[in-house]
C-alpha cells in the first residue's frame, strides 16, 4: 500500500481523467524527445523534472525540433510536489480502507 508505483499509477490516472485531448495532444511523462511529434498541433507535455524540458523543446529524436512553439510544458514545483504526493497517499489509503471488507467500521 502506498508504494511509489501505486502513487505514480494514481497520479497518471488522475491526469488522464482530468485532461481532454480536445485542444492539445497530451504527453504524460514522455521518456524521449522523439516520443513527442513535431507537428503544428499544440502539445501539452507533463514532466516531473523541469530540467529535461529544454531537451524536449530543442530536439525531436536526433534532429532539431521545427515546431517548438507548439509545446507547452507542465512541471510541478518541488514544494507543490510534496503536497500532491501527500494527497495521493491519503487518497490511496482511504481507497484501500474502503475496499477492505474485513474491517468493521461503523458510520460513526
């Protein structure tokens, strides 16, 4: 319960449910700059590490990125990251408690 993998999965689920692809192509935690298409369509790139954004902005694989102005990056600040991780831990804990049928919890 509450492992790093559980937190990452829950975070990805929340992001996927919250974002629509109506206006943007959405890339959640891409591993490589070539994973993001170099087209005229707007792209929202969600990264956990803001230091990698420049690499994604400048390159599309082995070649320079042509449509740089179509990329929008979303990266959490370190202080917000801690708060969000705590939120996810509590959410998962409540989910596991609710799912556990062996617990005898009253409405009170």
